[in-house]
C-alpha cells in the first residue's frame, strides 16, 4: 500500500513538472483521502499546483497544512514566502523567508529574495546586507550583484555602485548587458560622458538589438555630437517604434538643433502613443511658439495644465511667495507668472466662447467697433504677457546654468528665450558669453552684431564686442567698437568725461582705483 502511495506521489510530482496541474490536483486529493504518512509532501505538491491555477487562498492553506505536519520543510517555507511576495504581502514574505534561512542559512537564493523585498520596502541598508550575504555564498551570483549596484546607486554610493556594475559585467550571465546599460546611464548622470559612451558601445556590441542601449547612447552623445545622438535615437525607434522615451529624446535633440518642424513631428507621435504625456504637450508648445504659431502653442500649454491642474496651482502659489535672491529663484518666479498668464488666457477664451454661444442663440452676434477692438487688445496683451514670462523663465534658467559652468545647456535656454523674445539685448549678451566660454568666438561675434542691429546705441554691447574682438586678435575692429562704446558712454553720462586716444597715449600720472577713473 505504501509503495503504491509513493508511486502516486511521484506521478503527482511528474504531472506538476509537466504543467498538467489539474491532473496533479486530482491525484493529490485522492492520495490525501487515503491518509498517507507523506501528507506534508502531498500538500506541498497540491499547493504548487493550486497556485499555478490561480487558486491563491487554497494554495496558501495547502502550504500551511504541509508546515503544520512537517515544520522543517524548508522548501515549503520558501514557496509560501514567494506566494506572499507575488501578491504584495511583503512583510509576511520576509518573515517566511527568514524562517527558511533559519533552517538553511547557506541558501544564497533566499538571501537574494529577502534583499529584493527589503529593496521594494525602501529598507536599503537591510537590502544591501542580504545581497552581500548572497554574494558571499555565491560569488558568481549576477542578480545579487546587479540589484546591489542599483541599491547602492539609490543611496548615492556611486563609486561602490560602479564597482558592482563592473563586476556584474564580467560574470557569465545572459542578462549581464543590463549591467552595461545601467552603468552607462550612471556614468552619464555623473557627467563622465566619454566613459559612458565607451560602456554603451561595448553593450551594443554584445546586444545590438536592444533599443534602450541606443537611447542611452544618444543621451551620452547629445552634447558633444548631436548628429550622432540623433542617429542613435532614430535607431532605437527603428528597433522599438513604441518607445516613447526615444521619441521624446529625439524631439529634444531636434529642438536643440533648432529644427522645430522635425521636433513637432516627434512630440505629436508621442501624444498618439501616450495622450497624457505632459512633456510632449509642453515641448510641442515651445516648438510651435518658436515657429510663430502662438495660438497652437498656447492650446498645447492648456492641455498640459489640464493633465496636472493641482500641481500647476500649487507651483504658482509657491512661486508667488518667493523672493528674487538668485537666478534659479527668478526662473521659478517667472515660470509661475507664465503659468498664471496661461490660466488667465484660458479663462478669457472660455468666457469669450460662452458669450458667443449666448449671442448666437439670441441672434445678436454683432460687435461694435469699440468692443471688438477692446477684446482683441485684451487677448493680445495676454499673449504678450505669456511670451514675456516664458522668455524670462528661459533667460533666468540660462543664467543659473552659467553660474555653475553649464555653458552648453545655458546656450540652449538662451536660444529658446530669443525665439520667443528676440528684442532682449541681455539675452544676446549672455548667449555670446556662453559661446565665447566654449571658444566659439566667431559665433559669439555674430550674436553681438545681431544684438547691435536691434540696439545700436548700447555702449555695453559695443564694449563687450570690442573685448571679444580683442580676444580674437582683431585689433582694429576691437578699437573701433571700444571707441564707439566710450563715445556712447560719454553721451549717456554727461557728468563723466571719457577721452579715448587713437594715437599716442600719455601714461597715467597717478594711481587710479578703477579703470573708469
């Protein structure tokens, strides 16, 4: 009789491994009805089969019955813990995994699973301890190294994270390209672009058909080689046409190049893929505004606001309380005013729409010349206000980046500010400064000359252009612009007497505290 039951248990186990869960369940129930001495093993098989069929509570009860009969069945403790983990009962899962570890403390995989649960709970120190236990027991445990690196990165321990990623990259695991990808992204975020590019190119050599690698490579190439970045984003989209992030990054790259029509196509594609993508609406609006399509741009901004109205209202309220102490704060204040102007404009549109419907219903859709002129002026004023504050937001963001040496990013923001407000001389001056800091002197000189076409009587622009020409060893041109700057400065300040000699210059006869003196 016992031999027959043992064979039945083996058959039930065979059914389970072959995926014939219904047969396994029926056979287990038949064995249990005979009151076998191996009921704990049968309940374990029954629990696995029931869990595979989606009968979670019945599976849980089967595991519990198995443990009541044989509390030292370490595998059942692990199975029950995994069931809890799979269905979000994380604390229960940890408790049952730890019971399994008491019975078998050298089970590396259980240490790893406990670590992943601590990671999900945000208990990162405990997660690190568990992963290190798993690695100590199995030095080639790729998953433990990989997730340990992720947790260390989240903790800001970047050097340790980099070491873990690099070690994971050396392990013989089919998923090790994930470590390459994460390491490349981490190096990119730390500003180590050359190393990031090298790591990502090595990853592509291993797995040339993974779109995420090309997307991250594009991000790494973006600042120094924008054309190569665009090619990388396009390749990512070819491999994964539904990859919203690659479409978005490609759109931003086109924006950076000033190719707004191409950028618009990208952002429109994103909206088709994800109609609630706020960034796509806002950047679509910026590109439309750069092309002079102001009403279409404002409509995009309105749609973005509707997706997160509570956040926008909170941001505007918070910005209204700020004091202009630095450039970043000034950018936040300007952005708050920009959003407020947008919401006013939207309210004005709704009011106008309601008035028109009423007048159409009453068959009185007649405007006097005075009222029509008044409403057009109000609308124009609101649009001008929107453009002004958006331009100021970009200007101050650029200034903030300059303070930290982010000249390439600042250049991008100054260009966007000029597309919206092309008459602001400060923006030209700051853009030229960014270009000069990148040693792009000819481009900086052109920007200054564009600014002088807008404001010919600016002594500041003439003087700064003279400095730049002097730096570029264009001596005669520099002297001419200095001369013009001093003459304009003298005209602007009648009390000051500025004299500039083109010929022989007498040496100063005294010590002066300032150049002006």
